[in-house]
C-alpha cells in the first residue's frame, strides 16, 4: 500500500445513487473514513464540485471528465457490460419518429449516450430539454424521456405503458464493449498513486460487504431487496480494465468528446 495518512483529509465527492455505494462504503464505514471529507450529490453536482475546486476528486461522469480535461484515477468506477437497468429511455412514439426528448440531466454522460444510441440506431437527433425525473410528466412534454439512477430503478418496467430501452444493453449491441459511466477523477497533478490506493481500498471494503450494503440500502431507495441485489451483483461493474478503457475511448469518439479527453 502506498497510501499515507496526512493531516489534511482529501476532499472527495461521490454520486449518491445506489450504484456508487460499494465504491464509497469504506469511506463511509471503513478505514478510509478518517482519510476523507466525503460529500454525496447527483452526478452533475459532483462534477461541478471538482470544476469549482470544492473537491479534489469526484466520481465524475465520463463526459465531464472529457469536457474538463480531468486526470483519471485508474482502477475502479461505474460501468456495465450489457443491460444496466438504471439508464432507461422511454418513448410514446416509434423510435425513429422521436423529435423531442425530456432528459433527466443529472448526468451529461447519460444524455450523450442517449444521443449516440438514437443517432446510430434510429437516425434521429431530437431536441433535448432538461426535466425532473418524473416519467408521466416528462411524457406530456416530449416524445421520449431519459431517466437515470435511483429514479430509473423505481420505475416498474412490467407496468409501464411506454416502450423502453436499456441504454447499457443498446451500447453493447452497438459496440460489443462495456460502457463506463463514471470514473474517479480530478484536476491534473493529482497524487494519483495515493488516490488509487484510497479508492481501491474503499471499494474492496464495500465489495466484501455487499450483502450488508444491499440489506441496509434497498428500502430507503424505494426498491425491492431482489432488485437491489441483482443490480449490484449483476448489472453494475466496478473494475475498470482494458476492455472498459476501449469502451470509454469508443464512447468519446462517437459522442465527439475526444478533443478534451486525457486518455
């Protein structure tokens, strides 16, 4: 381990969704809690805090990593290989007829992913407007709706009358690659090795306690124990390796974000 205790804690921002809980469990409940001042927010706020200097690193949506030219802390993050369940696109018209999209703008990455899928698969580039993640209200304003994170998990896909797509699944169909949603990142000249140890250790602490995490989190998230278990054990992946890196590079190219990316 290269991590050293310092008198000043690292200022760390993370997303407050269920999918990040294993990554920050050590910072919340384990040995790493004494090393960080941790704040939790939606992805867009987490990215803004890094940009403003309020935090030194954050679990930042990868589109914001590219836009800000951030330095990535390698090792762990949020990704999927196929269906992710928490990035959902709904439509009340045929997919190729979508002209307007109401998007939960909590994460610029998910909005860019929706753009890529709609363009590459259906040949449409709708006008996108930000809305609160309330499906029926969004559908009164637009042809389609994008909902992400915990609000997406709370949508009963067996009861909805709208057509829907899981964008993790659609990305895999398009590229045969994993999709990376968020990475630990901060402004250049980070103490990357120390932060890699910190974020990895926090995740390893959480990974060993998934049963505890699921039991403590599912009810307050408004979802079933079964869904929380399936989501964290099957849908979300936390290890960022060479295939995830290829998926990230492919997304930056298709979303035309390569110029700002530090790869």
